[in-house]
């Protein structure tokens, strides 16, 4: 599906934020499916009548089965500055996840060292540093329960591949639909119940606070948690 005005969460001359649909890839991969990057480029080119395409820089990524806020840069200057903001951890990312099992502690901080297998695309957590590992840290808190499902808010300090998915699984709380990391069955839609809810940072050019918020997907399940 093409990107339309309703998918845009924030836009100015420097940045554009989209509410990514679960199942969309951010950049081209081995599937050769059309990436969100190209969809947004086409949206900008059409909206602003740029026949020679438009500049678009990928600032960060979301896993394919994840939905929510994703940010792109519309200029090379904004891309360079946003890359520095993410590298320096001057951005606050907030995710919502739905799990079937209640965590033993209603809040906490998780620290692991993650190793990704490039052949299987599976990340393994370790409690101590091992060769080739990357340190991963997040904080979480239980927001509530609905119909036997538990809603957890997650604030990752680091941005490692599959980080939230694998770290929540270490609590015995695999994300609903994420059979790669311990949920008993996958989703027929190819999605998991992990949503990038909010992105907060200081604008790289205007130096003003930016707070970008994405509503939950309307799929007959997710939207029931919107009132939490």
C-alpha cells in the first residue's frame, strides 16, 4: 500500500515521520519487496512535484513485523544531525508490547549482551559479555491487563537488533505473535504486538522539542489497549 497523508505523523522541511505498518520493510532486503523508504520518497516527490525524486535518509529502523513511529530525514544536513542524536542517545524511544504472561516484577531494568546470527537472523541474549556481543539495556513497566493479555511499556536505552523482543523473552514474556522468540504461534498477518509508540528529541535544526506519537493499529485486537 502506498504512503498517504494519513500515514504521516510529523513533517517539516527537514524531517518526516511515518506510522509504519506491520509487515512493511524499511529498506530493501533479500525479499525484494518494496521498502518503506521508496514509498516515502514517492510520496514526497508527488506531494511537492519533484519529478527527479527526492532526497530521503533512513535515520533508524524497525523490524518488519513491528508497527509505529519511524523517522526519515529530508535533507543531508538533517540526516547527519539525526544520526548524531541517535548515536549519542539523545532520543527517547517508547514502545508498547502485548504479552500473554505477567512479568514477575511490574517494572525493572534489563541488561544483556546480544549476539546476532546473520544466517538465521536470530539474536541470543547473554548475562555477561561474550565475544562479538553488544550491550543492550532497557527499562519496562506493566501498564495493565486486558482479557488475559498484559500491556508493557518499554524504553530502550540502546537500539540493538531485535532487542526488545529478545529481552522481554528472557522474562518469560515473549511478545504475542513472535514465535521467533518464544511465543507458541505466529501471526497470520506476519505481525507481532510490538508498537513504536513515541519518539522524543530536540529538533536538529530548529532546536525545539519534538514529540511524535503513533496511535495503535486498528486490527480488531491492538486498538483495545488504546485507553491505557
